[in-house]
């Protein structure tokens, strides 16, 4: 599976679905499935059972559900939602905004 243009802690805007127009921070990326977990987007209710030894309270909890990476777009600090290109600077590959040409921070391996 090819690497994704969106990384953890990026700000993205949702393009489709019931949460269209919302912006949020990426909490987690699942490159194998091609999905991302965005903060306060696609919140679902999940039943949680109480644990006897841990003394946790059961009930209904809300949590984010993954959204397909094709349904979100990276937000540039200057331009807003943009497409992402790549450029090689020295021996590093960096992400570049397609509108203004500004480099965006890339995770370091």
C-alpha cells in the first residue's frame, strides 16, 4: 500500500458525509486500510460493560470512528484545504502545498 499524504496531528477538512465541512486534527492513521481517525468527526456511540476488578462504570460512551482518507483534505495554514505535492530537498522528501508552494511539516523516520 502506498504511503498516505496525511500524517498524525495534521489539520484536515472533511469533504463528504454527514460531517461535511468540519475540520479537525488527525488522531491516528491506518495506512493498511486507507483510513484516518479525526478528532470530533464521525462520533459513534458504543456500549461499554463494567469491569468487576477495575471498578469501571458501564454505559454508553462516544468515540470517533475511522473515515476514508479520500474523504478528507489537508488544510494549509495560508490557503485552506489544498492538494499535496512532494519535493526533494537534499536527501529528504517534503510535502508541498499545491497552491502557495509552502512546505508542510513531515514526520521524521
